[in-house]
C-alpha cells in the first residue's frame, strides 16, 4: 500500500506567509485588492491536488502569487479592451452630450455634493473614507475607533439620506 503524503498545514502557512504575501502585493496593486489576492493564492494552493509534498514552500507560494497577479493583469487588459471596443461601437453617445445635458449633469453633480456636505459629521466621514479614499469598512472602523458594524450603519445612513435628498429634488 502506497502512503499518501501528509496534507500541508494551510493555517500555519497563512499565519507565516500571509503578511509576507500582503507586502508583496502592496507593492504591486492598490491596497483594497491585496486581501483578495492573498486569499486567491491560498485558495489555489489548497485546491491544487499535489501528489508530492512541497519542498520549498516560499518558492511555491510566490510562484502562485506571481501567477495570480499575472491573471489579474490579463483579466484587466481583457476588460479594458472590451470596454474600448464598446465605446468605439457606440460613438453616437458622444452626440448625446448636448449643452443642455451637460448643464443638467452639472446640476445633478452639485446636488450630490450638497447632499454629502449636509450629512452629519460622523456619517459624512465614514462615507467619504469609503467612497473617496477607497477604505474598507474594517480600515474605517480602525481609523474612527468604532466597530465595523457601526461603519456599515453609518454608510447605510449616508446612502439613504443622499438618495432621499436626490429624490425630493430639493
């Protein structure tokens, strides 16, 4: 009977190499994408059916990280090419940008900005950190010294108030 190699200890790998992979990705992608990429690395490794035990874990992890990053760039390039093609195919949209529509758009923009400025200070701070600075709920919670559920509630309130102000036409 042939014995199967011992299963890798993914929990230990995540604890040891997770922070290292985060730093690797932080130098290459926006911060809000880092956790997803680290997760993709460990997901790929866990789903791979290795017949032999991994001899050089670090090399294996970083090769996988490189491949995850390459796939991400490839997917972005594909999406970008599709978007460019859609834009060139729908060139008539440019004709729809009349002076009247531009003025209407500027008025809508002004209403949105006013609605954001009218939010209560903590609600506005959470909303701006999330929407304008791209911070995650957890990062906002850490910065504001509150729980993540409180951040979710603040942003939910912000979105509700902004939508209400836009509906009323003020």
